[in-house]
C-alpha cells in the first residue's frame, strides 16, 4: 500500500517556495550567526593554546635575583617565591656575588644548567643615528651553551658582539656592522664594537630576551660598566620540568637560611595571569559572536510572525475545512525547522 504523504509538510514547503527570497535571507542570517560564533570560538581556543604552549616552554626557567628588600617583588614576574616571604630581613645589595653563584651552581647543578648574566641599558649610535638598547654580558662558555647563532659566529674578542634578529632588522645591521655603545656627547666611557653574529629568533623569554639586544663577552661588559663578578641575575634552566619546584626549594634553603639573600621568579604566576586574561578575552569575543546568533534566531522568529500575519485567510480556510489547531501550528513549525536545517 502506498504511504500517504504529509499534506502539512507539503504546505510548509510550498510556503517557503512562494516566499523564497525572504526564506533565503533568513537562512543566510542563521548561517552568518553560526559561522561567526564558530569562528570566534575556534580563534579563541587557538589563541589560548598558542599562548599556553609558548609560556609552557618557559616553565622550566628559574630566574634568581638579589633580594633588595622591596617586598620581594619586581622583575619579570612582579612577585617572589612563597618560601622566602616569611622572613623579615633581606639583603641591601642589588646583585648576585660570585660566592652566591657558586652556591647556586653547586645546589642546582645536578638538576639544571646555570649561567649568570650582566644586564644594562645604554645609548647606542649606528650610522649616525642614536637610540637605546639592552646590553647583556655573558661568560664565553655560557654563550656556547645558551645562544644559537643564525648567521656569523659567537664573539671571541673584546670588540665583538652578537645581536638579536629583531634588533638587527630594526637598526639595519649585518655581519661586520659597527655599533658605538655609550653617549658620545658626555664624558662617559664609549666603546665601539663589531657585529660578528646574528642570533636565531627566540621569541618571548623569561631568562634572556635576546631578540632585541646586544650580547657581549663578560670581560667586555665589565670593562665598559664595571661590576666584575657582580651579576644582575642568574638563570637556571631545569633539565626536567618535574624538578622545577625541587630546584627552587633547594636554592632557597641554601641561600636564604639566615636572611633573604635572593628571590626566585618562575613562570607559574605569569602563566596563570596570562591564561586567565586570554580566557576572559575569549569569553568576551564569544559573547559578541553570540549576539550574531541571537540576531539570526530573531530573524527566524520575525519571518514566522510575518508568515502568520500574511496568511490569516489561508489559516481561516484550513480551519473551515476541518484542519485542527495543532496541525496549523505544525505547519509553521515545519517551516521554521526547514529554515534552521538549511
């Protein structure tokens, strides 16, 4: 026996065909809303994953600095390690001494790579144009271990430096370019150096922001700025991320036994802060995209209201020939479902 066709469904399809343009515009509105919220959701998820992945790559880095008694804050993270905050006394110097470096190397050496770093900011002159740059000083052995040269070589002499790729591009520098460090208009020490290497791009980093900096050997740095064996910070690159907390606690127990000598910064707080910010931004973007979906839903509602208003006579005829209220309602629901599915 042949199955009887649903006359209500046929009437719904007929109505959509008769009002094709209006139905098409309603369907397009729905598509725009869905695409908008889906795109925003994927963009937010990808952004969160990208930031988290980049920050997670720094999760094995500890930065050790002298505790200057300023509430244990400052530096990259703006906070201290929890283990040293309970002590009231602290060191008044703003550098790590060679003996403290030895203690750190002896304590953390089995877990990590340890290297000290000098840091300063100074006026530079390139081709007659003045500017400022971050300047690092490193031991030659540490340069070999930590730095990756993209072009050229690591400095072997006092007048040689390597530079970051961003700095090289911004200043228009190449291998062999000359840089004057220091203000030539004052009586301060001025040193002319030659670029012998351009580093590989490193990206955002907690320990050494080399992309936009000049890096020179330790002797060159101390010859220019003094402070031999007085390090601005000591970077600890933990081999196994599982040993980060152990390494941090071990250094604190060794150096902060009697008073706060050092503070240790890690990326955990920064990771939590930035991830929270990105999540908030993603939620905000999703809310904006949700408005598009709401507009699309309103569009369907508007189309159905207009359809009902325009077809009062049709509804009256259907009712007069015995069509039930539920069947009339079902006809309009079919239309809405068809638009939604399309």
